[in-house]
C-alpha cells in the first residue's frame, strides 16, 4: 500500500505538469479587470478586490502587478489541492490525478485570473473556520467579489453545513446570503456611465494599455440582461452529461450545489466555463466532504476518465488546449514555449 501511495504521489506531480502544459497562459486583459474597480471609483458590484487594492494607487492598474497576484491565487489553489490529495487516501489521490490529466486540469490553468479561483480560496477558508459566523462573513463578501458566488461557492458552503448536520445554521446563513444578493440585485446592478468612462481612461493613461471595453459593458446592463436565453448548444452535450453524471455520483444531498453553476448557462455565453465549474463542484464534494461511500470514487473516476478520453473545453481568446501527442511537443513546451509565454504581453 505504501508503494501504491508513493506512486500516486508521483502521479499527482506528473498530472500537475500535464495540466500546466495543456492549459497554461498568462492572465488575460479581461481577467485583470476583476481586481480593478473599487467603491471609490463608483462601483459596488464586483468591487471588493479592487477596493482592497485601491491603496496601491496607480500600481493597481499595472498588468504585471495584477497578473502576478492572479498567478499567486492559482498557485495557492493548486497547493491546497495537491496537499489535500497528498495527505488523503489512495482514492482521493487517483481522483485528483484524473481531474488534473483530463480537460479539467488544463482548463484550471487556462482560467488563471478568473475570479472563481479567489472564490474557491474563500470557500476553503470559510469551511476551515470553526466560527461559522466568520464563514458567513466570508461568503457574504464573496458576493461582492462576484455575484456568481451565489451559484458556485455559496451552494457548496451551505451543502457542507447540511452534510455536517447543522441544518438550522444552513437555513439561517442561506437566508442572510440571499438578502445580501438581493441588495446587489436591487441597488448595485449598474454603474453610472461617467464612472465607467473615467476608470477606463485612467487605466489607459496610467498603465499603457487599452482596457477591455466588453468587461466594463457588463456594468452598463442589468444582471440578467434584456432577454435571458439558453446559451448551451448541441456541442455542449458531452460536457453537460459529464457534469450531470458527477453531480449524481456526488450525492442527492448536494446535487443542487453541484449543478448550480449550470444556471449561469441561461445568463452568459461561456458555457464551457460553467460546465467546468459544475464538474469542479462535484469533484470538490467528493474529495473534501467526509463520508462518501468508496464505490462512488470508482464511478466518479470512470466518468472523469471518459471525459479525459473524449471530452474537451472551449478556451477563451482563441487559445486551444496543447496536444499531448506527439511527445516532443511536451518537452519543447517546457524548454522554449513556457519561458516565451511568461514574458509575452497578452493579445486581449
């Protein structure tokens, strides 16, 4: 058993290297904006990170500074994932390896800078805290990092309370967090156009690059947009089947939490991102929640293996997953492509 565990630990490192190769990119000019708008700029929705960085002055617009912070967030998330698997039994190790070597691992690296990585760190902290009043505070603040917390980490936080038998706490916290979301929905959906234009001009003048206008367009419109529709297409079917299968395996008591990210497929076009978040939620439940029957790990492993063999995600900004074959490409990536990618300024 010790030899198997040691081999699985080596597999974790190999899986991490493969995921890095398949999906690595620098944070995009879209994602750095998650860390810029603040309440002092007239923003409330999606403003917490920018407000915390506001004392940095003009440095908060600097791409290398923001990209460095976002890379640190990804590294912290990966460290938690690998350390948890390293200290866990063989089943968790193998499931984590399959998550890393499949399309999910590459997509995790491709998503560097996207705000859900911050949200998952906040979730981990909220679950680790003994005083759940502090956990509630973190989840309320998460809604001011991004309202998608209502469909990603908050359902998982409440599901963890239910699994732990803290039903009254789950109901109480759920109602309070719903009230916070209602405040954002009723009062902070949009931002005055003058504030948006002033901030975009400040970024352009100070940081030397043109900010993504499409990012700031979201603050000019209501959360659900003028005409919500189903953004999932026929091409999403394999990703959706994988997300649904893993959610069912994760257990009925947390089924809603695992499928909640798919609701965003009625509000936004990036459906690969939402199915990834649903798969990640089910994976999180299986490796982090205690008491899952052993047979479920085998079923989940089979689903992840099938997705690794036949599935894929659509990347942002015209990027594509790097192919694992032929083998020399993998070697060449670490020797030449990775150093070149690190110093390259993003196209968009």
